C-alpha cells in the first residue's frame, strides 16, 4: 500500500492564478501546484532559508528542495516557451490549524482554494502608527501603536488603534500574530524583524511614508509605493551619539 502524501501547509494563495503570454497562444498550459508556488514565494520573495521554509510548510528540507526545483523548472518553461502558467491544485492544508482558528488567508476553515477567480481573500492589515500625526511611524521596532484594518475583498470594513504597550523588536512579531495580522505596512525595518515576521507568515510592505489610511487604501487599489528591499537607515549610524537602532 502506497504511503499517503503529507499535506503541506500553505499560508498564502496567489492573487493571480493564471498568467498568459502576449500575444496569447494555444500552447499547452503549465500547471504549478499551490505548494510549489508557496515554496517559491517563501524562498525567492520572502527570502527565507530552506530550513525556515521547511518549518513553515511542515515538511523536510529535502521536500522543500524538490518543490523548489520543480517550481522553478515550470516557471522557466513558461517564460522560455511562451506557455500559459496556471497555479492550481496540490496536496496542502491551510495555516489555520485547529478548527476554531480558521486560516485568515482563505475564505473558509476548509482547506480549499476559493472559487473566486480574482483571488479575493480576507485580510488583517497592520500599519505602524503615530497617533499624533495619523501617519506611518518610521521605526518598526519602536512603534508605539499599530492601526489594524479588517479588509474584505478590497474594502476596509473596520479599523482600530492598538498600542504596543512597550513591546518592541522581535516581540512585535508575536504581538501582530496574536491580532491575526497577515500584512504589514511600515517605514524602516531591520533584517531581524523581517525574518521574525516572515516566520509567522506576515507580508511586509516597507519604506512607506505618509498618512496611514491613505497607505491602506493605496495597497488595496494596487497603488502603494513601497521598497521591497527596505532596511532601517539608522543602522548606518549605529553607535553614533550612543544611538542603537532596533527597527
């Protein structure tokens, strides 16, 4: 009797599930499974190590290596041969865990991809927040509060300001996880904090300035200006005048 395949844990589904060449062709579609996509996202987009990716997917490192190699082969074939790429299917479970804690990245506690082809999913968005200016606080590790938005589709249905009560640095990843946050907008943020947030499945949009509400709306409309290679510029002045940065 064949050994059953262990399901991999998925904490993001693609916002677009089909990519077509221009001009369109009638060439056969290449299909990438959701766990292959998730592996590619974690390693190449989030910058996790293979060990961290394996822990996130709940699989062995050798499985990560296999998924990654297959995903890149499919992606390369789509680009080189000009074939449509579709992300669908696979053997996976969503990251909600217990039935009482449904996965925030899927529309149901049942681990299936929603039928909505537009990829709309519930979101909990947090923004480092300066209540005095209603703007984005520029140092993640010292943020006095977060403004947390509940989003359905592309609409903000509610928001609240949650003080950090002195929590900072690595503790903020757990703080945001407790509030079921899956997406973060911030200013400067250090590599350690980025790693901690990636470890709990939080997507980061860093290097953003301005009004918090405006940034939230810009993200939902696909117009947010952010820096995918953001870092904390204060690290360049580490030790000057006694300053240390924990962004």
